[in-house]
């Protein structure tokens, strides 16, 4: 594990309003330094103007202290000014990216955002250049670690590089507002294969990924949380690709991968809907999702177009990034050397979801080993290692997901059912 990064995803890792708040605080410190400088200079004047007093005071040192405080005042002022400028540049990037995303589905809002961006750019001629630099750096760094492995053959680099370009150039790695799955899924049958009653909710990200189905052949586990006030919530745990085959009995296969990535309804998506309904979830119920690999695409469309209310989704190695509303939170785990995650094209400059949404990224198992031949950076257990590391950091940006577990843990009854789905020939 190396260099774990936790941010909102995309090009902007710091909220512009948070930067402005920092600038205001630094400016307040600058005012204190200004007051201190004035007080030192007044004291120096009184001492040198009072006969005989300077013999008892180091006026040279006092003067030097005043100059040092003056420099601190200037540095704070410059820092506050540059921080405000960076906040404007970040906001400009966000506005432009959001406008581009909404150009097809909500052109009037897109135009309004562009006008705001233009007003920002007009306020300082450096903003445009700074924004361009931010985007360029994000594009240059978003696929770091994907190639250059000493163990894997050169073919891997060519394939991984191509995968990354597919995600970045095609635009398929970003599910845009208003995009819904097309067509009809292959018919499936979904059957319960195991029931249990967990004693509590997962205690963290690693624990959540440890709640994937354990029964052979099962791809979906649904936990129903019943609370004292009569409300219920559901959490679905969705496995990743189970077969590299095409169109056989296994719904989580290569056919479903391609269908979901190109915006078509898949057997795995239909199986998930059927499993949730079988578990008792009804339209409008809160259904949160923990998903790996292919099921990250299932989770994206559950959140964006299904009849269920997806407030929290946690994904590992997803090939796409959804476009979520401001009241939906997503925790994305991404390995920079995972080619499946690279299909998301690095995500989007504006990120996605609520302010509590975060992307946790790192290079998995950075030491080159024979396991790289089987692309272990994409394996669920490797992502679970990353989740453990994130859990141990106690980062304040993880407070929202920690609170999510605490709320679930207050349930009086937890019912868990694992489901196995098959295509019907």
C-alpha cells in the first residue's frame, strides 16, 4: 500500500468555499500582525524619544522584531490573496465542468453556469490560465501507476493504456444525468439460498466489503434493517464479475459487463432489482449499495434511475463514475494500477455526489510481483486491504460513512438473505 489519497475526486480536491474560509482566517491573522507591528513601532518611537531610556532597551532588536512582524503581515496578506485566487480558479473549473455535463439535459442551467464562470474569469486574467493548469495536471496524473510494471509483459502496458484511453476518450466511463439503460435484459431467475441474522452493521469499509455473499453461486446479499420507529432500510452487497463467459447462466459475465458499460440493460442489473424486491424493498425505500467491479455499474444505475432511494453507495474498482445528486453520497475506492477502474476515464473534473462523497485512491501492492500477472490490483481482497488502511486513518472526511454505520447499527432487527441468479435459457 502506498500514498493513500482521500479527496472528492476529479480535478478539484478542495472545496472553493473551504479555501475562501481559510483565506479569511489568514487575513484575520494578517490584521493581528499589522496591529502588532504598529504597537512595536510606537514603543520604539517612545523609547528613542525619551532621554536615557534607549540605554536600557535593545532598540536595534526591537526594530528588527518590528520588521519581522511586518514581513509576516505581508506574507499573510499575499497568502490570503493567492488562496482566494485559487478558490476562484477551482470554482471556475467546477462551473465549466458542470455546464458541460448539463449541456444536453438542461441547456438553460448550463448557460447560467457558463455566465457565472465567465464573470469569474473576467475578475482576474490569471484565473483562466490557472484553471487550465489544474485540468492539465489532473489529466496527466489520473492514470499514474497503470503502466510500467517490471513483472508483467509489455503487452499488459499496451492493453492497460488502451483501456484507459477508451474510458477517457469514449466518455462511457461517466454516466451523465438523464442517461438510462436501454433495451431489455435477458430473462433471469433469482432464488434465495441462505438467510441469517447479523448482530450489527459493518463497522467500517473493510467490514462492508466482507459482507459480500459467502454461499457458493450467490451474487447478491440484501440486508433489511428494521428500526424501533417502524422504518426500514436495505443494504445490497453486490459481487463483481463471476465469469468471463458470454451469455451463459451466470448473469455477472462479460456480456453484462459490455452491456452496462455501453448503456444497455443487463441480466446482472435485472437480477439485482429482482433480489431487492424479493427481500421486501418497495419503490421509494432507501436501498444503499456496496459493490465491486461490474456491480459498480449496477450501483450507478440503481442510484440514478431505479425506483429505490439510494443515499449511500460504496464501490471498489468500478468501471464508471455516476453523476449523483447533492444529497447522494458515494465512497469510491480506486487503485491507480487497476485497468478496470481506469475504464472510468479518471472520473470527471467536478467529481460527483454530496460534499461528503470521497474517492480513496492508491497504487495497490506497488512492489512488482507475480500476482500482477493476474491483475491483483482489481481483486476484491486487495481493495479490502485498502479499505482497512482507510478505516485506520480516522480521516475526518470519512465521518459521513462512519455515521452511516452507526445509524444502521441502531436497528432492532437485521435480516440478511443471499440470492443466486441465473439466466433463463
